[in-house]
């Protein structure tokens, strides 16, 4: 017998209890055909030595924004610049100097907490940009900063302007816009830029997934495409297909359409169809490289901008945030979507939003049964104890982002206050309760390096020397690795094909210079990635 490849000289931690360790992996047709003694007497077209590397299943980022991340790699980066707001202004001045009059300046990575809670002054931005419209995305993605030219083009300065549902144009004491747009208000400006061309999206995917390969990421959930303020083109799926054809997609993609695009379908009444996408597309369509996942819903906003919906007011503030729409309208849309064959992934950060998300998903599953792809709560940032057993019983997955700890952990601790912080971005409580905890980054809203995410699950360290939430929520290295491999695959409905190194599963794995449990916790993110293998082929090779 002759197979495609045998990978040798490795120490594989398979996460498969039937064979926990291996030193050789055989690959045929993109899948694992056997290990160690099972390969005796078998020839291969290629024999690849991994030089004694530690091998783990390929990392799976269950919630990220890959096109958006790729676009940021070509934008003005204003992430935590050391000189404060003067450095932000200087970066925009350099961009304005090379941007033709009337053309857009795109910037990304701004977080007011990195700049002492301050935002750029609108007058200063106008002086720098002139007639060049500016769109500067906040790191969280839930707000943006624009200049007067962009406000004018979007109609926000018109006398008859009305605030959008689920968003806000922030104004000063005199009622003048400050340039800060929250939540859905961003879309008023984004719609002047979008839709991006397919070629632009393909190049963004090329840049982004090349970085993924360097970091050992072999699959991801693209959380929110095609529609709403988070989408890039109504034909965004076509860009993924084109990227595959051109060899520019280096990781497996589960695409999660944004709910804004769903609409009534003229199906036979006997089908009980709610709302959906044309031709009856639904969760599960696709193949090993590109498939459709759940529909992404926004229940509320973000803790970083204090727009997430809480049961009680933010600490020291007179408001509790807000839902993205009327609670009953959100419930109805989720139920109608689930009736049409879609699984759902509900963005719910504040505890009031989590209350509504849990209740609605349980209601949907009670009416229509469970889906092969689990329903999920994205972020699940403030989850009370009473929900833990419900999440586990109903198989509802959660995707809290450990990497938020470093960048915005201190700010979130302050926003929720000492009595509620133990609920903040829980991890160990989910694992102990049997809830599916999927590793994810929300990239580019946080550092998307999977090893950095594993480290953050273990340490929960903030920039200010504290921990995000409670130290009792720290995971062991083994639990953190599982979150980014086996559990992430199961939570995405793909556990039968990946997540562990098992015979018959896809040959997706990462080769590291050390095992995360064998180094100091604060050094996990620094472990070099020696190679990344997708379907038996190298997507990254630094041997």
C-alpha cells in the first residue's frame, strides 16, 4: 500500500483518548489513515520529519472576522500608540498626505481605553483630513470615529436626520455630533464605502489566512458576513469561493451570515418556513473547506463602549446599555430563523442580553428540536450561575474571548464593578458545568493568535496587573488547548471531522517547539510554530 505522506519524528498529543500519543502520522486523501505501528510496511510519496516537534490538532478560532482582519492589514493602524492621541493624529496626517482629495482614509484599532478614555477631537480630525472622508473603526467593532466630511456624506448633518434603531450618533452638550458613532449608526457611513469588490475581499482573505497559517490556525468561524454593519458585500460567499480557486484560502471557513439579510421566502405553507435566504440555503451546506454555519444575531453591544445590555446600571453611570432592537422583535426573528433550518449564534454580552438569548434559544429548540450544528451564545460575557445548567442541558455553546483580558480587561472590571466582576467572561465555570466552551478571538477586536488565547485562558492577566473577572475562572493548559481544538470543533458541529487527531479525521495539525503545559504560563504565546498542516499539506513551514 502507498499513501500520500507520513509525518515522522514528532510527539503528537492527539486529544483522542483511544490513542493519546503518537510519533508518526499517515495521511491519505487529506485525512489521517493511521499512526505508528499501523504504518509499518506502508510506503508514502512524501516522508516529512517534524524534528521532534510537539504536534497538536490544528487550532480552530470559532469566532473571528477574517475579511475585516485582512482589510485592517492594509489600513492605518492606530492601536495603542505610545505617544497617545498626538501619535494618532500623526498617523492620520501621514495617510492624508498620500490619499487623493475626496478619497477615503480608513483606520483601525482605536480604543479609547488605550488613550485615557479620550477620543480624537472632531475639529482636529477635520483639519488633518480636509475633504477626505475618514472612517476609523474602534477595536471592538461596535463604534467608529468619523470626520465632518463623512458625517455630511452620510446625511447625519441633515435637519431631518433620525437616529437609527440600535445605534447612536454621540453628541456634545450643544447637540453637535462628536464624530463617534455607536453600533448600527456606523452603517450609515459604511454604506458609502461598501460593498467591497470581490477582488478586494479575496486579497484580504489571502493576507489574513496567511497569518492564520503562521499561527497554527487551520479553521475558523467567520462570524457575520454579507449583511449589516459587519458584512462586506452581499455576495461575500463568492469571494470565499474565488479565494479557494486562486489558492488564497489557507484555512477552513465556516461562514456565518449576519441576520440582517434574512427575509420572507415564498415557500409552501406546509413547510412551516419562517425567514431565510433565497433558495432555502441553511446551516450545514458546503464541504470540508467552506461551509455555512449559524446565522449571527446581535442582541446587544459591547462592554468596552458600555453599550451591552445589563440588568443593572454600569458602575458609576445612570444607564444599563441597550438591546439592538425591541426584545420581542429580536425573539421573533430568532424563532423564525430557527424554523427555517438555521442554527443561531446570538451575540449577547450583558447579562440582560444573555437572559434573553438563553430563553429564546431554549424556546426554539423546544419547538423545533436541536440542530446538528449547535446553537451558540457569542461572547457570553456576563453569565449568572442559574444559566450554567441550562446551557449544558440544552447543548448551547458559548464563545467567550480570553484575549480581551489584556486589552480591555481592566476597563471591563471597572464597568461592571466588584460585585459583578466574578461573572465576567467566565471559563472554568463553563467547563466544570459541562458547557461547550469554544476558543475564539473576535479578531481583529483582540489579538487573534491562538497561542495567545490559550495563554490568556490560563492567566486571565490584564494590562494593569489584575485578572479579568475572577482568578477562579482560569483554565489549565489542557482545558485551554481543548477549547481551541476539540471543543471548538464540536461547538461548530464539525467534531466528526476535526478537533482531535484520529484515524479518518482531516489531517489538520500544528507543530510547536514545545507543549503549552511544559513552559511557564506567561510564555505560552511565545512558543514558535514550526509548521502548520492542512489536509496533509503545509500551509506554513518554518522547519
